[in-house]
C-alpha cells in the first residue's frame, strides 16, 4: 500500500529496533502483573508502604509499555502484548501464587526488576548502535525509573 | 493464626464467592490486554475515536480487577492475577496478532466484552444466592459498565 | 441483524425492565423542568437558598435521566425523552405558570418529588423481581437522592 | 407593589423584548431534548464523535436557556419553560422516535439548529431595534454558538 | 510626546466616552463599599444568604471597575478612583452607618443598584451614539449583571 | 402535620430500618474516635503508615455516619449522634487511654472494626428483609470499606 | 526511656499547658457532635443556610481538635478524646435529642459556642502566663473562629 | 449541494463580512509571529517582563485568529491562514531580523498593534453596517484586548 | 436584647480594641484605592512588574480589611467602611490625580504603606496591652505583609 | 561585548547547530499553519476527530518551535521565525487553499509531517556528530512526536 | 539614603531581632541539608515512610528559612544564607557521611531538630522581649512545626 | 551483602559516573544558595522580575540535585550534599555577603551559572564515554535549563 511508504525510520533499521521494543513491552507487562500480584497478596509489618509503592511501580510499567508499543507502530510493526505472548516470551521465572510476606515480595520483586533493568541497559546500547536514537532515548528514561525502583527495594535489605 | 479469625464474611460462604471473584478478575485482565492490543494495532477511518475509547475501556477493566481482587483478600483468599493464570483460565478465544482493521476490532471486542458481560450477570445472581450482597453489589456496578461498552460498540454495526 | 444478538440482558426480561426505565426517564425530565421553572420564577425571603438548591436538584435529575436512558439502550430499546412524550406520559399535574412564592414552590415541588420517589421505590422492587439487579441498583442510588430532596424540602414546613 | 418599580428596563420596551426571549428559551429547551434524543438513540460508524458532540451542544442549549430565562425575570416577566409550553410553542417539526442512523441525526439536527439559528439572527435585530442592547448582546453570543454548530454538522455532508 | 499618538480611539470621541467611563467607575466603587458595609453590619434571619451574596456582588463591582478604568487608560485618559472623588461624584445618597436589618439591606441596596443600573443603561446608548461600540459592549455585559442583582434582591420583597 | 405525610418509605417499615441505621451511626462515631485516639497516641516503628491510614479510616467513618444519619431523617426519624448516646449504645469495649504501641493499635482496632463489620453484614440482610433496598445498598458500600480495613490491618500480623 | 528527653517544652511547664489543651480538645469534640446533631435534626425555613454552615463549623472543630491534640503529644502527654472522656469532662449541658426548630438550634448552639469561646479566651491568657506562646498562638487562631461563629449565629436573633 | 443551503447568515451579506474577517485573521497571525520574534530575540534590562507579556499577547492573537477564522467557515467561506497569504496580505512593514533591544521591541510592536487596532475599529463599524452584529460583537471583544496592549506598551515610553 | 450578652470579649475591653480595628480598616481601604489608582495610571519602564504587584498588594489590603472589620462585629461593634468615613478618618495625605511615573508611584506608595505599617505596629502593642491577644495576633500577620511591601518598594530606590 | 563570552556551547560548534535548529523552527511553524488550515477548512464524515487532533498536533508544533528557537538564543544566535522567512525557507510544497475533504487532509498532512520527520531524524544525527547532545536530545523528543503523528494519520488509509 | 528611613521597625530594636532571625535561618538551612542527606542515604525496613516524610520536613525548613530571611530584609538587614556561613555558624555537630540505617537517621535527626526546636523556643521569648511581636509570631508558627517533627520521630523509638 | 549485587550499572563504570554526579550535585546546591542569597539581598529597579526569576532558578537547581543524587544511590554510591562538602568542593568563588544591586546580581550569577553550565557540558561527554547514557541523558536535560538561564541573564547586559 501507498501508506506503507510513510514510515520515517529507515527500512533497514526497523527489524532490530522492533526486536528490542517488543521484548521490553512484554517484560513490562509481566512486571506490571508481578507488582499487582504483590500489591494484593502481601502480608507483614511493611504492608502499607509496600502496597502503596507497588501500585506506583505498576503504573510506571503500564506507562512505558504503552509508549514503547506505540513506538513499534510508528516504525511500522504491530505490537504484541497478548497475554499468551507475555507468558511465552517474558523470560522471567514463574511468579509464585498465594500469600506473600513482605520479605518475600522485596526479594522476588528486586530480583525481577533488576533482571529487566539489566536487559533495558543493554537495549539502550543496541538501539543506539542500530541507529535509532529516539528509541534509545525513551529507553534511557525508563532505565532511570527501573534503577530507582531497584535501589528503593534493595535498601530495605541493607 | 489468631488473625485468621478476623474475616467478616461467614466461613461457609467464602469458597463460592471466591470462585466468582477469581474468574472475573482473570477475565477483566484478559479484556484489558485485548483492549490495549486493539488500541495499538488498529487501522482504518475509525482510528481516532476507537483508539481513544479502547483506552478508556481498558482503564475500566483495571479499576474493577483491582477492586474485586481486593475483595478476594477481604474474604481471606489470595487473588491470582498472574499472566499464566490469565492465559489458562480466562476462557476466551485466543486474541489475533498483527494489525487489525476497525471493523475487525469492533467485531472481536464486542463479542468478547459481551461474553464477559453475560458471565458477570450470572455471577451477580450466584453471589447473591451464596449470601454475599456486598460482592454482588460491586458486580452490579461492573455489569452496568460492561453492558454500556457492548452497546457503544454494537451500534457501530447497526 | 447480527448485532442484535449482542445484548447481555436476557430477551424475556427486556420489556418489563424497559417499561420501568422509560417511565423514570420521563418523570425525571419533567422534574428537571419543574425545578428550573421554580428556580426562575421564585419570589420571597427564601429566594437565595431555594434558587441555589433547585438548581442542584435539577442537575441530579439530568444526571439520572441520562444514566437510565442509556440503560435502555444497553438492553436494546430506544429511549424516548422527547418533549411531547414527557407531556403525555409523565403523569404529574400540570405545573403552574407565572411567579411563585417560596411557600408555593416548597409545597408543589415536595409533592411532585414525593410522587416520583414513591414510584421509583416501587420500580426498585419490580426490576428486582423481573430479574435485573443492575437496573434495580441504579434506581436505589436515585431513590436515596429523591428521598433526601423530599426530606430537605419537607422540613421547611415542619 | 413597591418592588415592581425596581425594573431597570423601561416599561414600554418590556413586552417586545420578552416575546423574543420567551421564544428563544422554548426553542433552546426543545433543541436540548432533540440533542439528548440523538445522543441516546444514535447508531452507525460515526457514533462516538457524534454522541460526544451532541452532549456538548446540549449543554450549550441549557446554559443559554438559563441565561435568557433569567433575563426575562430581570425585565419583570415570568419565564415559561414548562414542558407543555415547549411542545405547544417551539414551532419545530415533531422529533422522530426510535433508533436513528448517524446520517439521519446529522440531517435532522442540522435542519433544526439552522432553523433556530435563523430565528435568533432575526431577534438580534428586533431586540436591538426595540431598544435592549443588553439582550441583543446575549443573543449575539448565542448566535455564534448556533452558527458554529450548524457549520460543524453541515460539513459532514459536504 | 510621540507615544500620545498611539491611541486607537479617534481623538474627537475620547472626551464623551471618558465621561461615561469615569462616572461608572466611581459608582461601582461606591456600590462595592455599600455591599461590604451591608455584608458586615447585617442582622436578621436572612443573614447567611445575604452575607454570602453581597460578597459576590461586591466582587462583580470590583471586576468591572477595573475593566472600565483600564478602558479609560486605553483611550488616553487617567482614571480617577480616589476615595474623595468617589465621595464627591458618585451621586448616591449617603449610606447609613451602624447595624442594618436584613429588610433594610434589601431595601437600600435594591434602590442603589437600581439607580446605577438605570444610569448604565443610558450610557450604553450614549457610548454607542458617541461611536465607541467597544465600551458600549463592556457596559452591556455589566448591565446584565446589575439587572440580575436588582431582580434577585427585588423578589425578596414580592 | 401535613408535611409528615411526605415520607416515601412505607410507614410500617420505618421503625425496623431506623433501628439498624441508628445502631450503625453510633458505632461509626465510636470507631471515628477510636481511630483518632490511635492516630494521636501511637508509638513504634510503624508510626508513619499507621498514623496516616488511621486518619483515612476515620474520614471514612465520618462520611458514612453522615450519609446514614441523613437516611434516618429521610425516613422521618431523628438521628441521635450525641456523645452520651454513643457511650451508652455503641456496645464496644471501653477504649484504653494513654500511649499505645503500634502492635496494640493493630490488635485493638482490628478487633473493633471486625466487630462492627460483622454487625453491618447482619444489617444488610435485615434491612433487605425489612424491605428497604436503598438502605441495604448504602450498607453494602460501607461493608466493602470495613472489610477492606479489617484486611489491611489483619495482614500486618500474618 | 531515652526518647523521653526529646521534648522541647520545658518539663515544669508541661502539666499546666496540657490541662488547657486537653480541656479544649474535649470541648471541640463535643461541639462537633452538637453541630452535626443540629445539621441533621434541623427543621424550619432557615434549614438550608443553617444546615450548610453547621457543617462548616463542625469541620472547624475537627481541624482544631486534631491540631491541639497533636500539640499535647508534642509536649509529651497523651491526648484523651475518647467518647466517655468527652461525656464526662466537656462540662456543657446535655444536648437535646429529637427534632430541632431553626430557632432552637440558633439558641442552643450560640449559647454553647459562646461558652467554649469564653473558656478559650481564658486559656489564651493562662497558656501565655504559663510560658507556652506556641500553644497560646494556636488558641488565638481558634478564638477568632469561635468568636466569628458566635457573631454569625447571634445576629440572626438581633 | 444541499448542505450549502444551511448557512444562517443571509447570502447577500457574506462577501463583505468575509473580507473583514479574512483581513483580521491574517493580521493576527502576523502579529503572533511578530510577538514571538520579539519574545525570542529581545535584549536589555526589560527582558523578563517583556518576554513574559509578549508571550501572553501572542496567545491572545492565536485565540482570536481561530475564533474569527471559524466565523468565516460558519458563513460558508474558507479561511486562508497560509503563511504565503499572511506574507502577501497582512499589509504591515517587514519585521526586522536579528537581536532587538527592549526599546526597539516596544517601539515596533506598539506601532504594529496600533495599526491593527485601528483597522479592527473600522471593521467593527463596517461589519455592523453590513448587517452582521455577531461578527461585530467578536471584533469588539478583540478590540478591547488590542487597545489594552497598545496602552500597556505605550506607557513604557511616556 | 438577650443576644447582646453573647459577645465573648469582655465588655470593658471592647471600646479600645474597636478603636484600633476601625482605624486599621479605614486605612487599608484607603491603601486599596491608592494601589488601584497607581495600578491604573502608572507610566514608565517599570510598568509591568509594578502594575502586577500593585494589584497583589491591593488584594492583601482587601483581605485584611474584611478580616478586621469582621473582628469588629465579633466584639459587638458595627464596622464603618463607608467611602466618606474613609476620606474623613484615614489620615493620609490626599492622593494625587492623573498619570504617575513609576518613580512617583514608588515614592508615594512606599511613604503611605510605611505610615500605615508604623501605625499597625503601635496597635499590635496597644491591643495586646488592652487585653485582646486575638486581635493583636491578626495585626501581627498583617504587619508582616505591610513590612514586606515596604521592603520590596524601598529597595527599588536603593 | 563582555556578555558575548557567556555562551556555554563551544564557539566552533555554534554555526552548524544553529543551521539545524533554524531549519526545524521554520518547518514547525509551517506545519503549525498547515494544521490550522486543515482544522478550519476540513469537510467530510471524519470532521470531528480530525478537527480535534489537528488542533493538538498544531499545539505540539508551537511547543517545540519555542523550545528550539530558545535553544538558538542559548547558543548566541538570533532565531528567525518571521512569516516571510517561513515562506522562503520551509522548503515544503505550497499548501492548497479552499475547502478540503477529510481524505485530502489525511493525504497532504501525512506527506508533510513525514517529510519534516525525516529531516528531523537526520538532524538528530548531525547535531550529535557536531557535538551538541543537548540539542540532539530535544530533537529526539520531537522526533517521537512527529513519528507518532505520521503513524496516527497513516493508519487511516491502511 | 532617603530610602533607609522607610523601615517600620524601630531602629533600636533591629540588631537584637536580626541576631535571632539570622541564627534561625542558618540552622534551618543546615536542617534542610541534613534531611536531604538522610532522604538519600537511608537504608532499612523503614525506608519508604522515612524517605517521604524527610522530604516533607525539608520543605518545611525551606519555607521558613525564606520567610524569616525576608523578615531580616524587612527590618533593614541583609540575610546571610551562604553555604560557608551555614557551615561556620549553624552550631550543630558535623553530619555523618555515607549510608545511614533507619535507626541512625531517627536518632541523629531527632537530636538535631530537638536542638533547633529548643533554640527557637528561646528566640520566641527574646524577640517578644525585644519588642518585635511580628517576628515572635512567625517563630511560634515554626516552633509548632519543629515540635511536631520531634514528636513524630521520637515515638518511633518509644 | 547479597543486596549489593543488585545494582544494574556495571561495576567497572560506577566510580567514574559517580564522580561526575557528585560534583554536579554539590555545584547545584551551591547555585541554589547563591540564587536565594540574590533573591533576598537584591536592590535596584529590576528587583521584582529578578526576585521572581531567581526563585524559579533556585527551584530548578533543587529539582536536579535530588534527581542526580538519587542517581548516585541507584548506582550504589552514597550522595554527599552536606553543607561542609559543598563549601569544600563546589569550586566556585566565595559568594559576596550583604546587599547586592541588580547589576551585581546579574553579573555574579551569570558568571557562576555559566561556569557550572560549562562543567555540565563536559560531564555529558564524559558520562557518555564512560558508558552511562542514562546519566548523560539527565545531564542533557539539566544542561538545557542552565544554558537557558545563562541566556536570560546575559541578555540583560547586551
Ligand atoms: Fe496509548
Ligand atoms: Fe489496589
Ligand atoms: Fe450520556
Ligand atoms: Fe440559573
Ligand atoms: Fe487591572
Ligand atoms: Fe450532611
Ligand atoms: Fe492529625
Ligand atoms: Fe478551532
Ligand atoms: Fe467577609
Ligand atoms: Fe518561550
Ligand atoms: Fe522568597
Ligand atoms: Fe527525592
Ligand atoms: Mg537522550
Ligand atoms: Mg542521547
Ligand atoms: Mg450500589
Ligand atoms: Mg454589541
Ligand atoms: Mg444492591
Ligand atoms: Mg450557600
Ligand atoms: Mg499567630
Ligand atoms: Mg459582547
Ligand atoms: Mg531525553
Ligand atoms: Mg504514604
Ligand atoms: Mg502571638
Ligand atoms: Mg511576573
């Protein structure tokens, strides 16, 4: 179609950039549900501040998953945030069911956010190298947020 | 534990009510991702109004999934909103990947919201019969919202 | 049409529920104009507080007429809020023209709101019996508002 | 009564001005219900934007009907916005009942707003000639709004 | 000075327009203090609604006195809102000191606002005839407000 | 008095409904002061989150005590929220004076909210059976809030 | 405990200041319930403005009771706002039950607020003399509010 | 087309009114860019207040250019706000490039706004004479704003 | 009258306190009009910041004149803020008419605010000595504002 | 001048960076007027959503033109956003006059935004290479917005 | 200079008052940085509530340091809030570097705020004795805030 | 400790990045106090706009010092914003005490902000080279703000 010509990103760059974006979208959706799962099933003396901050973290994941999925569309690719895709490709350990103590939540969530934060750092570099500074720039904003969350949870245990 | 005694809902009612709540939470999470998937991959002349209203619908699903999952906790049960649980128990056809025309979105989403709306209607009755008017009341508020969405999408095709 | 199948309320319930909804919509529109007519033509020492509260009551009538008319559409029926339909079916005495003293307004409006409040109470029961708890629930919210207005006007004369 | 002397508009001007105001109030109330009727019973691919803008138009009619009815009171005349008066004096064709396609709504509403817009233009002139620039000024503000609505609906069909 | 040439209103019109503006500014300042005097010294069963509405009227007087004084500056004339000028030129009876019953306030204020409202009506005409539609337009907006206040106070006594 | 006839709830239902409302109003006022007493005299590492959430709980009690007391007036009965009435009829153990550790507050408040939550559940049923769905509906909204508070405090000790 | 040394107010001053604070907190809580009791059970032509202003007065009492109770904690003393303490120590006549005419409310509430306003004036002096200007300063702010309320109610009867 | 009949302004008036509207739209767009150009390139001790007020003036020009361009559409004419049209028809001296001292900005901008203000005054009269009071009314509102700006800049040099 | 007994301030203190309050109210009203007069007739390079800050100062004068006049009522005295009273008792030099340069405004206004600031300082002491700490406290708040204004204007000339 | 030394960007970088900034400012101003021209003259069934979103796009262009023009000033260069400069240097085809169908607007605007989006991508790279990461970073933010607009318009035609 | 005469506070009082103000400003700036240092380097299970409340405390210090420094200017003295002055004159132990456990933060900060709170209490008295009730009044407001902070931190350890 | 492993930034990069962050945090704190010192002690005709804008600049410094100090924590390093550290390491000339003319403030502040702006530019490069694009990105945002401030102050002297 004629409209297919109207994609500002150079065609040869699209596939590599899309791979990084798609992976990040899926991981953020998984983290969103991890945070909500913790927000709900949490128990222990740290209930109130963790319940409240997990909700704020969850909202951060949603905001960036939308922003990056729409970047996929901008570069002419469909985004895939279907639940089955998330389960199959988020590449994180299965999240435990049932009640969770505050220590457990701190432990599990720090580990998982840390894992995604590491991957996003790598994608900042690869998207830059693959020639899309715009995507890299958005990942840098996300990276600051993820690193902040890891810090705020990590210090509970130090 | 002593704390386990502090659950206002009568013990014999908890299981049945929890079954209805858990099913609704999972279906709302699935609808949330269906709506976002449509919000992103949509194409055609109805793009702007559908893109905007699908986002609003998605926010309605999130709001009620939180409200009902927290009702599960109130009655002493953990909520399960993990992505794998959603995939395994939402009991809706697999959502299509890739781009979607506006007609397709209207068709698929109307069908899926309608399916959940029907189930929620049945749960209003069963939670009432099972003796938890409080849960039934929240499902009634949700039901109005789902029926409104079905109407607003259905009339596009009439 | 295919779209006609997408109505979550069971077909056999629709007619009875619609009858109650349509009657309430029409009466609320009549009350809206009664309240505005009083808001404008009022005279006497109670002018300021009555002028202000009649406006607030009027806004309550509009809010619920929209909410209930849209419930009609949800259950597959057109709403009829045309002026002629209101005149023919609201089933309230003709409202007096010209200036009105504050005592007259209190008297007439209390009577009229009371009449509608009684009818709405009956419809809470009938819609419940006719198997639409969702509509019944919305009428309960409206009923609280109408009963509050009757109280606030009635006590001026006690 | 002594208070009857306190009406700033000259006595000989009141009747003519009131005639124009009363007619406009009644027509705006009729347009309000026409717009709500369309807002509810609308069907077709233009549902979302029309549903939303009809609500905004309806709010414009209410705002000016209040402002002009209160101008009637300022010049010592009662306002008559009773439903029966609207039916008898709005002088517009009966509005159709039942569902309405988006094309029908555009057609019918453009015609009706246009009719009122023409009448309001004539009243700007007559109220000016009859010596009440204040009323004429308010009608000019309303006229801009009505002409804008006619434009926004008309261009859908051009 | 060179800057004196930059006054958009034609030189021959300035004096007449300024006379009307200056008179209105002064009368609005007097009304402002009359309303505050009443707001403070009021007694009687209508205390709360009158206390509150007198404050709102007072704010209306201030808003228009600023708007019209700044119109004087626009047409190259200084504005004179000094207290002594107000006392000497507002041309309204001396306002009574001490406590005031609610009936007294209604009586006195209705009379005074009515007097200014009549004068403003005359100035709408004279500024129009003297060729400054812009000033006339602002006086029309003020006139609606004053006529509304007269109505709202007058009906307390009808 | 004539005005006494204007009470929409059927006369034979009023006494039973009023008994449930009056009891709930009094218990909510007692809980309000329990929560404020805890908000003030609290000590221990959980001070900040408990201090903050106790204030929010207290505001919830006030909101519903007003809403239910006004329901008493709507059905023609005076409300009794006098301090002595609260002391004599709230039917909860005397609240301890002096400083309170965070564990003590969690323990005492969970117990007391749980007790009221159980009673409110029973009144949802009795008001329903006694034929006032409107009151029952408001109690259901309150019940969700109380059950949520019990959950949020209970999990601190699990 | 070591923490007990961290109280900025000099030890010898604490008892006297606390006595004044505790008495004021208790009286404000009593006034709060008096105002709510009047807000609910009020009847007569002054219903709307009194109903509204009694709510605002009630909120003022709550605001200062919190502020002063927290001053008690600052100076190392527990606050006692338990319902029984209020009943036993507020030292005001028992508030009447049942419906209240607007004249009764004005009469009773003016008397009670006046009584507390007098006591607070005395405590401004005693806390100043007892060397806590900070507490005295907060009581001065409260005193202005109470004196204003007495004025606004008193003038209804003058 | 049928839709072409739906233009409330009488056909014989449209051309003259459109000429005045089109000229004003183009001049306001030119003034907008003049004000931004000054906002950016300004130097000198008056930088902060001029930078800030030039931005506010610029926003006023945009607001009225939209309002008047949409009036063109209302009367059935296309608006022409293309950059080339502005350059060719705004009929103002070429704006200087490069840095500008505060005195230069005051001088140049006062002159330009004054020129447009004079033209708008003439169009108030011509649109009135040509029988469109609605357009004339909007130009009066704009005229007040322009005259105010001329005043505020002019006095810097007096 | 019986209501006259309900004045919390001791009778023997009222006259002296009222004298200070009345004088301050009148001076603040005079300053208000001085500030507006300057806000309007100002010329020179400091126009924008002075025009804007004079308006803010004027609003401060109005706020405190209301607050202190209502203190007069609280202590049982009528307030006198009539224009003639202001002219006769504000005890400040006559304010100059006509245009004012920025230097003139700074000079004149600094002098006048300084004069009132000095008087208010003296009244803080006298009201304290005369036994009304509540009034003294409000004058202290005002004093900070006046001293701040004197500072902000004074430094323009240093 | 001494002040000329205070420019943080290294002198040898300024010219190249300024060239990119100036070109972008001019193109954004052209796009702004293109979007407004479309917002006004649009016709067809997509009128409402396009009219609304074109206004939002236009506001985005203005925001970034200000931000980038002020970057020019930061690096010591004047910005040139004069209308004639825009006409001469925006380097986009002349925009068509007269009415525009919704298809035409989608077509033309997609093409033009796409053209600018491509150029901005190139300038992200050149400004980065020319050693001004700060400017490059702002262009990256703009680039995301432009690519999003191209996507949202392009999909209407797919 | 002439302007030096315009200082409302009597000359003989200025030095003593300034000494108290200067000392308080410097201590508040030190506390501000202590709170931020703690806000950042905090570790341990109380991280979230302490991190959040330390930020709020820090904002309180900034607010009062500005308010009191500007009081210095009002009384004709320069304020000295330079970092070196803070280091040399705040007269508090050196704050520890590196990470801090939540217990350490509670301990250190309680001690430091307590020290300043004691000093401010003394200055309330000295500024009162030295004849500046206005400054004393502002210190009283600050004192309440500091005493509240000491309480809220102290109780964590009780 | 185990938690020490959870730092997303690669260990070998941390020291270099931290050095740049720590230096910037300290310089921003120094600039904050420089701006407040100027905000307070300023004199001369440019007082109002400089006083206001220096406050806004100060708030910008605080915002970025928090954001960058928290970045230090994210990468596992403590932040050091203690007053003594600022004095010892900000590496800017000692700020002058006492009153400051507007020219002096412009001169001194432009110089100091310029110095920091230059250093921040260098750190954008070094953090990029040292492999932390996330920190570099935040410094780029800060750099735009600092360059803007230098521009706005510099042009006062051109
Ligand atoms: Fe989105
Ligand atoms: Fe939640
Ligand atoms: Fe609606
Ligand atoms: Fe109205
Ligand atoms: Fe003004
Ligand atoms: Fe209430
Ligand atoms: Fe509190
Ligand atoms: Fe527009
Ligand atoms: Fe007041
Ligand atoms: Fe700008
Ligand atoms: Fe400040
Ligand atoms: Fe922070
Ligand atoms: Mg970047
Ligand atoms: Mg970058
Ligand atoms: Mg409900
Ligand atoms: Mg006109
Ligand atoms: Mg229900
Ligand atoms: Mg009111
Ligand atoms: Mg005070
Ligand atoms: Mg007008
Ligand atoms: Mg960035
Ligand atoms: Mg919190
Ligand atoms: Mg004091
Ligand atoms: Mg400003």
